[in-house]
């Protein structure tokens, strides 16, 4: 039976003879149902219409779909000695993209910031022998295709390696997660935020939202909690969720200024 992918959010669903009746992720107030109605593509139809491309994004290899699909995010590969960690995910895994990732050392693990970016996590894991997929347990209800490779970690942090630390900040979702790499940016550290802290279009600041498409801001207490969670970390660079949406240097100061600016704006 075919696997189905939501055309609006890019989540992959378990196999069934026909498409799901609805997408719980899109029915949630943080997302939306497409104006033409809820629609799904089989994995094969998605591969016929889109391809996975890869290119450098501020020193890391990024993966994304062309033409853009659903939310349009790109994944990033964090290189480790034993293979790469994929940060966030895309809705499609093609033979060509898998071969390219294998040429870079393969995947050691996958870690995803929140449910809008779960994508085809099971396909990517299976392509590399069932590598673990780290999702925070607080967001377990949003997994549309359960898989034995999923590790529902708990608590406030989870270490993937000596260099990589997952940090539950909350905000966009209860289990919303960022990834800290101590060795990136020439040893000055990098924070991969997805859109938990969204790099703005001028790439000088960040902002915080409960729902981006429906324009629902986060409250002050939640933003202060996010700021407190990342404050102990050293980082000079931030990678956002889309191509080029990064802060190349001075990112920790930019984060602090952005928090103050946001809190003043909603006061």
C-alpha cells in the first residue's frame, strides 16, 4: 500500500489504500488546511514532481526540495567522525540524495526541531540502516508515521555526541528543540534553531512565534524561557530553517538583542 505525504505541511503518513481523511498537523491552529482543501500525494507521485537538491549553506551541506514543497524547509548535515547527523528533515528521500549523503560519510542519526519538519524521517532512517531519529517525547502525538527508529527523548537536553547537544526550549511546540554544536564556526559554536527562533529577513535578528502562518506570537514568559535555555551555551553562528536564513557571526549577541526587542514590542 502507498505511503502518503501531506501537500501542505510535508508530513509523511503510514501506508494505507487511500489518503488519510485529514492531517492533524494542518488541523492544528499553528498550521492551516490548504485553501483548495486537504490533499495528499503518494511517495511516488511526490518523487515524480520534485527532486532533492543539495548545496552548501554557510559551510554545511543542506538538502531541500525543488521545486519548493509544503513548508519549504531545508535539512542540514552536521559532520561527525562516524557519519553525519541530519538536522531537521525533508519530505522526500531519493536514491540520488541518499547516494550523496553516503558519499559524505552517511548518517549516524537524525534530530528534528518540531513536528512541522518531521517529513520523511522514516525513509531517511531506513536508507541508512535504521539510524535513530531523536524527537522530543512532548511532541509524540504529532508523529504521523510511527517507526521503531524514533527515540522519544525526555527532559531538557540530550547529548548525541561530545560536540552535539539537543536542547528542549519549548515555544513553537511543547517539545521544540534546538541543536548546539560546540565545534562549529571555527570552534566558536553554532546554534541550529529551525524556526523556534526564526532568523529574520535582514539576518540581523530573530523572532518568536507560536504560529507563523496564522500570526500568533509567543508570550513573554515563553520567550524568556527560551532565552534562559540557550544563555549558558557558547555560539557565534545561528542556522535557521531555510536556505540562507543564517546569522554568520555575532549570533549570541544578536539573540540577546532580539529577545529584548521582541519583549519590548509585545509589552
